[in-house]
C-alpha cells in the first residue's frame, strides 16, 4: 500500500503531521510535502480544476444569498407576503429611504435572475458546441463495425 493511501486513511491530521515533521527534518522536505498536499487537494484547498470550480463558487454564492435573505426577512425564509423574498425588513423611519431600499433590492433581484438566465444559456451553448463537435467527429470517421462485419467481396 502506498504511503499516500495510508496517510489518506488517517485524514488531514496525518498530512499535517507529516508536513511538520518534514519541516523539522529539513525545510525543503516540509515545503515539498506542503505543496503536494495543497496541490493534490488533500487539504481541501487549492485548484479544484475545470468548470466545477465555477459551479462550486456559484453554489456557495447562492447559499450565502439565501442566508442573507432569511436574515433580512426576519428569519422567515419565504419572505414577506408582499412578494419580495428580501422582505420589507425593519423600517428605518424614513419612508423615502425605505422606498429606495425596496426598489434597489427589487432591481438586484432582477439582475440576479437575469444573470442566472445568462449562465444557463451559456452552459447550454457550451454543451451544444461540445455535442456538435462530438457528432461531427463521429460522422467524420469510418464506421468500424460495418467494415468488420461485412466480408470482402471475392471475384
């Protein structure tokens, strides 16, 4: 069993201990161990790679937005019955400011909805482009099953 698999069984504390011991023994070993653990994602940080990275960021942002909405609507996740998920919130005592705040929050919700629609269209276009490229590549190569199945003609 490789040492990395053995350390993975023990989890993050084992990798941290190995890194500390590496620094204690000779600093380049500790530095190499640290770079390996971060780069391989074993510490839960570093490059996640690919498009999943952006999807993960969008999911985190959506979670934070939902949390903010629940806080601003007084803990009521459904918002107020007036329509806006942000809720009216506590009144500031200044009606002009309250109207401005309500309008700004409505505008931000519209922009967020438009941005989500844009991302969805972008994902669809990317998927369609990849699928079209795959189909063009598939049509371009000769069908191997037919050439193997039909015996050569004899004269």
